[in-house]
C-alpha cells in the first residue's frame, strides 16, 4: 500500500520470551494467544505477530502453528555464526531454518552484556541468518552511561553500521532500537526519543543499503513496552512495531499490545 508517496510497512509486534516457559507451557500459551487474538477479531495481515520462545520450545511451537494453521510467526532468540561442527551448546541457522523459523533475534543487549557479544560477532551471526533465509531482528541500543556521554543516537547508529557490514541491499532485515536502560526497568523511552533514534537508524539504512531497503525495513522500539504506551510509539512515523519482553508473557497484555490499532488511527 502506498500512502503519501511512502510504502507503508506492516507493523510487527514481537514477543521475546527470554528464558521463560518450557515446551509444554509454550504450547498452552501459543494456543491461548492465537484463540484470544482470533476471538478479538485481530487482522493478522494488518499487524504481524511473532513469538520468540527458548530453543527447546521451537519444535513444539512449530508443530502447533503448522498443524492448527495459526497466523503466528516465530523465531529464535539467538543463532550461531558457525555452520556446524565442534561448537558445544551452539545452534546453527540451518537448524532454525529446518524448524521453519522466519526470524531470529540477533545482538540483544543481554547477549552483548552477559555474553560479551561484540559487533563483529553480531555481524557474523546476521550473515549466518541471512544465508538460511532467516530474517534477523538486529538489536541496537545505548546504555544509561552512553546516553549521558553521547546522547541517544550515537551508540545505536554505530552498532547498526557495524552490524550491516556483511549485509547486501537485497536483504530482508528488521532493526530493533532497545535502549538498555529501558529494558525490564519500567522506564520506557519517550515516543519522541524512539522516533528520533529510529529516524537516524533509517538514515543509516539509506546510506548503506539504499532507499528501497530504508523504505521497506521495519524498525521496532523495545524497552518496557506495555498496552498503555504502545499506541504512542505506533503514532511515530519511523516506528513500525515493538519488541516486547516482560509484557509478552501475559496473554491479555500482549494481545492488547498487538491490538494497538484500537487506540491509534493507523
Ligand atoms: P522488556 O524487554 O519489554 O521487558 O523491557 C524488552 C526486550 O528485552 O526485548
């Protein structure tokens, strides 16, 4: 669809479960979430919904979604940069593709902080994902200290530039702006800040991958997103959805975030 000369991007609401819900809980959760959204008359073509369970749940979630033909997308929370071999504990992009994952979250701040993931590793993981036609959700964001020293955009912009080092302009990618200080803190960024950084990230996409990619790529905001604040983010022209952590584990709350269009004319 073209609005005001711009191709409108389909919003994506992505639920990052982190290390929560085992495979049996995942089956019950996904089933209830799908019913809940269907009962509410959710139009899945207007707002895409994706869940990101732990690796051990993926096979169960895939089986359920394909057997019941649910309109939910799913993906993994990380991927190895390696293809196969002696990498104990790692999961390859080939395995995720075989499980019909559409997406994979890469460079989440918890991976960067707790597992010392570098920009180079993030970039290599993105290449591994793209090789298997998985859409990487590339996470970038500044810490509270970065914010104080450099303002909101400098670090996310530098992280995105580094992440795109191996990406071609034909690639299907998603970018998630997640200020580290806003994750799990209840202290969300203002919609104005999310928009300001998202606009700069889109400029990086345009410079590095061209106008078409900049126009079609969805940029999500993440960090303490709730049903009460989602509408304000979605009113911003450069914010195309949300990466939701804590609130994605509550079916009613997550459904309400997905149905943000009740609150905004978008
Ligand atoms: P939060 O987490 O919604 O709990 O702040 C977001 C994320 O880590 O992706």
